C-alpha cells in the first residue's frame, strides 16, 4: 500500500507541477519562433534549451519526481543540464540495485507513425545512454517508445506539442 501511495503522490506532484508551469507561463517563452532547435522552457528551472525537467532537490526520492525531459522538434539530444539531472537518477539506481526504471520515449503528432516510434526510441535511448555513462547497468533499465500514441496534452499546435516531445522515467520496484 505504501508503494502505491508513493507512486500516486509522485504522479500527482508531477501533474500539478506541469499544470502550474503551463498556466504560469504568460510571457510567451513557450511560443515557437519557427526555429524549433532551441525551444525555451525557461519557467521550469531557468533553462533556455532544447529540453528541461521537473525540478528536484537532489535526494533520491525527489530525483524520482524529476523524471520528465522535454525535447525540441525532431531532436533527441540531452542538454548538459538534463544530463546532470539524469546523473541524480543514476546515483539513486546505483544505490538501489533492485530498483528498475522504464524510459518511455514520446513525440508530438507530426510525422509518420514509424518515424515517431523511431524518434521516441532515440529520445529514450538518449536518457538510457546517460544513465549507462554514469555506471547504471542495463538490467535496471528498459526502453520503450510510444511515439505519438500517448500524448501528455491534447491539441494540434505548438502549445500542446511542446509537452508531448518527451522522455519519461518510470520507476518500478524489482
């Protein structure tokens, strides 16, 4: 029961933070200027780069809440800041070898189904590669791509697509 509550709480906090970020951004920093290589997500952690994450104070449990990384259009590269945050997940996983994580890759609705599944895979592999570079063993990490099939936000414009271009870490007790 305790594990289910923790998962529920972590999910609820993540959803609330995403909603707060979406409603709190009225300065246009999420608007696309046509150059999707540097979409600004500055309201989340002050990062103006190709992706960002939901914040963490650096402890293992909080790092599990900082589990979503957003990408620019047609991009699967982690920023240095995101790699630092993934490092917190790596530390937690190294300290808890029975814990497993599934990395889910997602895209927005643009592009063919096949292309989006491949792009979602590259995004998830990017996070998996960062974990591996920090010493996490492959038996703790699984990668899956949902492509455009599980959007975080419904919509057919940049204000929805920016939330759907993501990789998410989902923790499972092993």
